C-alpha cells in the first residue's frame, strides 16, 4: 500500500511539474539566416536554421516555416 501511495504522489507531482513548465518558440532573423528555437524553462532544447541563397529573394515567412519544420525533424524540410 505504501508503494502505491508513493507512486500516486510521484505521478501527481510529475503532472504538476509538467503543467508549470514554461515553453517558448522563438523565430529569429539575423542577416539571411533564420533560426527557430524551442525553449523549456528558459533552456533551448532544440533548434534549426534556414538560410537564404544569394540568388534568391529573402522571404521571412518561407524561411521561418522551413526552420520550424526542420526543428521538429520534418524529413521534407
């Protein structure tokens, strides 16, 4: 019974902790590079970049979407 109670407390505190986490996604442009970064509690846990070719016209929306997809591991990005 004590183990069941301890497990219940662990699950409850884990759920509380998960609900208190601060999550944030930042899209940053520097020159012709766009970086998408995913933060949990202020720590970057994943990120990805896209870079505009010198031959292309810069498009912030397209580059942002590309960096975002790459950040999440989209194989088609």
